[in-house]
C-alpha cells in the first residue's frame, strides 16, 4: 500500500471514531433567506445564458449562410465558364444528377 492510501485509511478511521454531535436544525428565517437567494440568483442566470447561446447560434447560422451563398455563387459562375468542359468534376456530377432526376 502506498503512502497516500495509508494516509487516507488513517483519516477515514479517525473520522469513524470521532464523536457524532447533533446538528441543530436551521431556523425558519435562515431557510427563508437561503431559498429566496437561490430563487433570485437562479432565474436571471438561466435566462441570460440562453440568450447568449441563442445569439451565438444565430451568428454562426448567418456565417454558414453567407459562406454557402458565396460558395454556390462561385460554383455557378465557374460552371457557366466551363459548361462545355466535360473534365470538370462538378460538371460531371451535375450532369449525372440531372440525368438521374430526369428518368
């Protein structure tokens, strides 16, 4: 047994031998203050976290949309330039898709 486990065993045995004192229940005023602070602190944090998360999600969605539009525009403009070039991989995939949909 290594040193850390031996120290932990000694600590747990000492804690088991310690006298157990009775704990007085908390007063009604103390319980009321704790519950009120818990309710006030909890409601504001959750709403703000959700609003922050929603803003980030909307920003990321807009970024994905703009990148997608730019990529689609660049592909469509390159297809008009190379419409007769059958070696282009995008035009091959486009013609295969068109043929599959027309059947």
